[in-house]
C-alpha cells in the first residue's frame, strides 16, 4: 500500500467516524428536544393546575389588600378631619380680638406664674403683649415678671421661664394639650357609631 492509499484510507475512516459522531449527535439532539418539550409541557400543565387551585386564594388576597387600602385611605381622611378641628382651634386662638386675647393671656399668666419674677418669652409677631401690658399685670398682681428681648417662633401666647423651669403657654402647646385630652370626644362627635 502506498502512502497515498494509506492517507486516503485514514481520511475515509475519519469521515466515516465523523459522520457516525454527527449522526449520533443528531439523534441525541432530537432526544434532548423531545425531553425538553415534555418537560416544558409538564411545567406548563403543573403551573396551570396550580394556578387553577390557587386562583380563588389569589383573588381573596387581592380583595383583602384592596379592603386594607380602602380602610387606610378612610383612616387617613378621618385623621385629617380630626387634625382640621384642632387646626381650626389654633386659628381661632390666633384670631381672638384684642380684649379677649389679653384677658385670656392674663388668666394663663396668673395660672402659670410661680415665683413672680419669671421671664416671659413672646412670639416674633406679638403685638398686644408688651412692656406696658406686663407692667400693668405686675402692678395689679404684685409680680416682677420681665419680657425677654429674644422673640420665639410660635403663633401667640407666651413661654414663662423661671430658671430651668419653663411653662409653655403658646397657642400651639395649648392646642396640643387640648388635642391629647379632647381627641376621643372629637372622634365621637365627628364619627358617631352607626347602629
């Protein structure tokens, strides 16, 4: 046998073996595709069956979540209405007429004073409580209260300081204290229980 014949024989054997490998690979590819298609079909059927079993539960959960969202919105609206009541109270305090305002502040000051030599802080926008008013209060009540030159950020009223003790009689604090005490009653009046 010549070298050319040996080479030819090796090439033929290699081609035959390559064809055999390719043929076996094609058969295996078809098997893998068939198995994959069966697996896909099984997964789809299982998923569909599971969905059908769980469908009522899914809708029930969606309904529960929707009801919770509605209740949350409802509670938010109620909370806003309750807050509006107390915000209106603050607005009314801010809108007191001069005589009512000064009479109210005088009553607060009489109740808040302890040593009689406290320092009163007033708001930046305060126009009714001033040196003359506090002098008249002191003269009429035997006190020595002074007004701090520093102004604070609150709507009205005052803060009375005696060393490390402060009595906050600002409108915001009075409304907050009233809210803590009166909120249950406001809720009952705004949202009476329905029979």
